[in-house]
C-alpha cells in the first residue's frame, strides 16, 4: 500500500463532523444542566447520573460482545448520551437497582433489539423512563425537595412538583388563583428551585445548552421552537378561554420536562424526522399532545408520552412528507 | 353455576356461532377458484423462493407449471430433475431432460498471479468499483473482490477467500439458481454442466485483450494462442476475442487442453493425479540385445 | 448581502494554494495521445491515418452528429498510430498517437499579439466557428458549446451567465485566466452575447477572488451590457442551476435546461477559448491546468497542450512527492481519482491535485444515525440517505420516484455525513440503474 495509488469515487475530501464529536457536543451542552442538578439535589443527582451512564454503557458492551458478537461501538457516545438523558428524567432519590433496570429497558430493549444505533424507532431514554414509571409508579412520582447537598439520597424529603400541585388541586376543586400561590414563581422556576426530575428543573441551564447546540450546528431550531411554540399557542387559548381552570402559558413551559424534552429528547437524531417540514409538524404534535395529557389526562406530565407517540409517526412522515425539490414542477389544478 | 357465568357462556357462544356463520358465508361469496393442482405442485417445490426459475416465488412457479402446455423453458434449478419429474407426474406432462449445473468463476486472478497496481478505497461493491475504474489490477475483465456475488447467494454456497480475493463456490451447497451470475457486473460466473465426482475443466479467464497486455496483467491469463483449440478432438473449444472457451456440454474431460496451455489458464479440478511418463527408451535398448 | 443559492451547500476548506501564481506555458511534449472523445455526445471520427503528417491546430477527428465536437492536433509531427489508450479510469478509448516534430501551426491561425475587440462574424458564423474549432465547456462538463448557443425555436435566451465561480477547492485556473486574460474573456463574452442575440451578460465570481472581481469590474466598464457579481463562497455555487438561482432567482425545472428559464451559462475558460476561436481562428488545443497539492514543490497553473502526458505536468510542478497517496483529475469534490500516471491531458482536465497519503484514505464507515445533515447539505433538496438505502437494496423503481436523476453528483452529502457513509457511491449506482431501466422501458 505504500506506493500504490488510492482510488475511490468522489468526493475525495470530508467535512470535520463525526458521529462521536456530535454526541460529545451534546454531552457538553448537558453540563450546565448537570451542574444545576447537583446544585439543587446534591449527591442524589451524582449517584443517579453515574449509575445510569455506567449501566447503559455496560449493557451495550455486554450485548455487543456476547450476544450480537459485533464490533464494540460504545465509544461512539450514543449510549453515554442515553445514559445522561435517562438520568435527567429521574428523581434524585431513585434506588440504584431501578436505574439499572431502566437502563436495560433503554439500551437492550429500545435500542439493541432493533439493530443498534440508527435503527430504533423510539427514543431509548424515554422508553427507559416510561418503563420505570409503569414498573415503579410510587418511586417515580416522589420528587425530592431541592436542598442542595442537604437533600440526601434515599432518605430525601419529598414534595409535589408544580404540575402535580395544580393537577391535584384542580381535582379537589380549588380555584387556580389559589393554587398558583402554592407553586414557585416563574423566576424561581427559570432558575430551577422546584421539585422535579434532576435535569428538568433549571430552565436557564437547558436554554444555555440549547444555544450551544445551535451554535455548534448539532440541532436546528425547528423542533424545539415548534414544540414550545405550539404549546404556548395551545395553552394561551385554553388560558384565555378559562383562566380559572387553565394555567398561563409561561407556567406550562417552565414547569415539568418540556424544555428538557423539546431541546434534548425530541431532537434525538435517530427518532426525529429527516426534513424541516416534517420536523415542524412533529414538534407541533408533541406540543399539542403534551397539553392534552396535562389538561385532560390523568398524568400531571405528558412530554414523555407525547414524544413517544410522535416517534411512532416519524417513519410515516419521512415517507410521505417530502421536501420541495429544487426545480420541482408544481402541477396546477 | 351462578347466573352471571351462565349468561356469559351463552352470550359468548352465541357471538362465536354468529361470527362463524357470517364468516363462512363471506368466505364462500369471495372465494377465488384455484386449481387444486397448484397447491399439489407447490408442495413438491423446494420452497426456497429464490427466483432461480425466473418467477417471484415457488407459488408463482407452481401456477405457471399448471397453466403451461408443456414444460418448455420451465426449470426449477434448486429441485432439479427429481422435482421436475414429480411435477410432470402430477400434471400429466413430460419433463424435459435437464443437465444439473453448478456455478464456476471464470477468473483465477489472485494477487499471486495478478499483481495489484492500485488500492480501491470506495464502497465495497463490485458494481460501484466496476463503473469507477478497471480495478486494483491491470486486468479490466477480472474479479474485483468486493463480494457482490457472496451477498447475492441465498444458499451459503459462495464465500470470498481472504487470501486469493476470489469467490470460492461450494459445489454441495450450490443449487444453480443463477443469483451470483446476475450479480457479477463483469459476468465472470457461469453455470457449467456438472460432471461426475464434481470434476471440472474450464478456462479460468475472461480477458479479451491481446496476449501481450493480458499476460502482463496476469500470469495465468488466456492469451488466445489457440493451442488448446488445436489439440481438442471433440470440438469443445472456441476462440473468440483472444479468449478460449470450453463448452461444458461437449467436453469429455480428456484434459489434453490443460496440458497444452502455456499459461496454465485452464483449470482442472477433482481429477486423479496424472500418471508419470514411463521410461520407454531404456527398455527398448535392453531388448535389442 | 452577497448573493447565494438558498438551499444546501457545504464549506470545504479552500486551499487555493496557486491563486497568485501566474500562468506558465509548458513546452511542447515529445509525444501526444489525443482521445477522439473528449466531450459529451458522440465520439468523433478520426480523419488522419498512420504515417500522416499533422500540424498544430489541424483537424484530426471530426464531430459525428450535432452533439459532438471536432478534435484538433495540439502538436505538429507524424501520426504514429490510431489505437486504444487508457484514460484516467484505466479503461481503453480510441486515441490518435502523434510523434512530435517541431511546432508548426496551420497558417489560418492568427498568431499576432494584441487583443482585437471588433467582432466581425455574424451570429450563425460564430456558432459555426465554435463547432469548427472544437469548443466545449471548459468548466469540466465538456458539453459542446455550439449546441448551447443554438437556441431552438420557441425558446428565448434573456441573459448570458458567465461562470467565474470556480467553487472547487484547490483549483485556480479560471482565477488566473480572469486576472491575466480579462479583456480577452470579456471580448469572448461579447461574442457569445452576439451569438445568442442577448444584450445582458452577468459574470458570477466568488468572493474569495477579490482581485479578479475588481479587475473584471474595471474592464467591464468599457464593454456594453456586462456586469460582474460577487457571490458568497459556498460549494457548489459554480453548479449551473445554483448559479442561475443566485444571479437571477429562477429555478431550472427538474429535467429541463437553463434555456427554459431564459438563461445560458458558459465558463470563463470557454469564453476565452471562444475569443481565440472567433478572433484569432485558433481551435481548442491547449488549456490552463492547475497542478497543486500540499507536498508539491512547484505547484502552479500551467498552459499545456492537449495530449501531454500527466507525468510531464507533474514533473513541471517539481515531480511526484514520495508521500503521494492519490492523484485527482479535477477538483476534490467532483474529480476522478487516477489509477496510473500515464494518462494524457484532455479538454476537461481543469486541475490535477496530488494528495498526500494520510489525507487520501477514507475513514471507517459507521451506521447511519439519521441526523439528516445530508438532507440539509443537498443543494437540490433531495434526500441522500434514502437514495443510498434504496439503491443499495436495488429498489430502483422507488428510487426513480425520489428524483434520483436530478442529482448532479456534487458530493455535498458524502462530504457532510458524520458517519462517513459512501452516499454518493450508491447514488451513482442508483442513477445509472434508473437511467438504464428507463431506457429499456422506452424501447418497449
């Protein structure tokens, strides 16, 4: 090979982007959220995140080495991102064994059974999270009150999330204006001083991550903007129709996992649509479904389910919603 | 039994009965008449659905066999003569005599004989490398070693040899479906008539260049010298475009051509070793005295 | 705001190493191998035989049919033989082999120095001169120029667009032509305008050639109807459809020609060749080739006779470096890798790039992560990941519906793919299979 010429079809040069680099950029974008999670939930956040990441990587390694007997690809960073995102969807007091089971559902069931990276139709982290929610409903709905390093781990004091407060309160017939005094203010919610999963609380950290991902050209604006935009429009309509039963749009956007879902989960490459038109429809579907589940469903939070439902439609969208080709002759009539 | 259980059993049974009756009538109304012989013939076909017969699946072949007046042009290469004869018996037709065939690669250009002059770095697909350039050697007719034939084979009969870079065909597993023949963009694989004990004799070259360039590119190339043609007593060899070809139907396996070939382009397989030349001269001298 | 095309495109590193190196004339070679097919269309028919004496500029093969081009001898000497020669793909093509003796030109060529701006020929005479002189598109496509200048009845040309973009990295031959032969190029543009009967010509030049933009703008002020337009640096701005979109904001419909939106596009090199053909009666037998590469000792822009061996070009650039891994005929995005260095220069060879070993090998292929970056990169808004998947599986009827034949093989998709997938390799396979399938269908 030393003095033989290499021959290959064009192009003969390649851009700088690589799968591994893209995944690591996502990890970097999640660092602000990790910092805020530790700031609010202390050791619990660290334990949950490291357990999740370790089990995800381990399961992928074991399955590729012993069951599939394919080359090991854990260094491509996708299992690392899944591990972090799964952790960010969990409360900081969830026991280790449950996290391991959730990681198994995420990697082995939702990703490897379909053929590994690039072949799964559903977001693995969300499948893991929903699996844990159904399997361990009590532990997955007890949210530690943020107290920094004083929060503790399995012994953490728990309280309801803002969404749960509103949902329960409305069921009991309390007026919304009264309930809104019990939940954090928008400013508090923006900074993250509230109950919730370790990654979803701090809106400011997530938005920093969003800007970083946009600058580094890892994601485009279409999905996050259409998720948040459609949610804003829908909740505004509901709020205007009945301000006593429906919270304002700002509350809806800052409470719960909308920002985490819109910026990091819905934009997952493998499970999101492949062209801008479809992405906007996908984002709007997620926004509308989330609001429907929140307002009329029995769960206080609906982002995970909304994303998984829209994931099911993605192959259909890819097949039928095509970008307008250059020079496409649009038939008249 | 309590009344709830009784009501449940009766109502569900009635429901089941109603559904059965309705479905039965619907099935009768929309029934498509199919010649029952199609099922019979399909049952004796190999069910490989390989497309070797030219039809999309064994059922389509069964339909064609039932509808046809005679079996002209209809052969299941996987099942071969036994299956065709059985089908003929079921349908009351005559099965033509088929010679079993096996896939053979008409190229012997391993790196030992055909030196590499460049390194292909594109997608590992022979159709792609063939349309890009002549390949990693100076022979523009020879095997490209990217494995299209291996991927096309549904019977695990063809594997790329890592050392020679050429596909190795397993005679026992090859059913002659022709998938590899279609897959090779240089048309290097041929279905040749099977001989007893899997013997083969063929010109392992497809190079149509004149002798000089052909030999320069590969040590075992056919240079079109016609020595084999001259020595064959059975008219089995033709020379066209500087390339010799042995017709497997006419060949009697006498192996004279293989001995004559100056470049060892003709390959003989599964033959017993040749007897060494007997020392005749010394004996004759002795007997004279 | 600089003009550009709105969809897709990538930004490969420019590496215009030879942008400031003036054109150097290479000596006449000792032998020439001239292919009879150096253009799109029917191969030309040789009109000389073994042993004939030929002069520089003499016709040695005539175009067959309308979409074809004459081939002229670039040297004087004796025809050695008419035989097969290997082209850059290693496959054989018919060529005229000439043993060179001296450099005697045919006497109809005007060899006087000095630029003549007065165009005396009529439009029809211009088109005929282009055909007689073997002018083909010198941007690399080698489409016979007289065909582009012949406007069929029912269609109208509103504007002539001149492609001075040279969007491929490394290549600078058009840049140097614009700097050193600007007036000849603009005269060529005027000739083309006369042939097409248009009053307006727009020259597009990428912003990474500021000296050329300034120089041409200044020269254009003394010509009627010619304007120079700087364009944003983005690959593939030099593609015909993208250039038309950027300059006049019209999209050439799928499967149609630029003339359907009232435009005709020619390369600056072609404009220069047209000037020489019409004003100096000089046929096309030499062209500027950029010989470049990071390891070369003397990269440059060389005016070389068609038929010169590539080895001579590389020698002029300082010889083949020891660490050479790949030699590219053309640019790095759309050029062809050469498997042996004895190929001769052809009309479409705009550059030769010597790539060092470590940059010449592709990275490992990884699974598709469905990131859709290929979709964002495609300037024609196609879906490369889908075209590759369908072509790989042989689903050619479906891939035809996905408009695979629109693909211009620019390479932006493969360039962008983070998983190093060989998208364009399979898209080419799909395209050729679809074209073959469509042809068989039409014959039925």
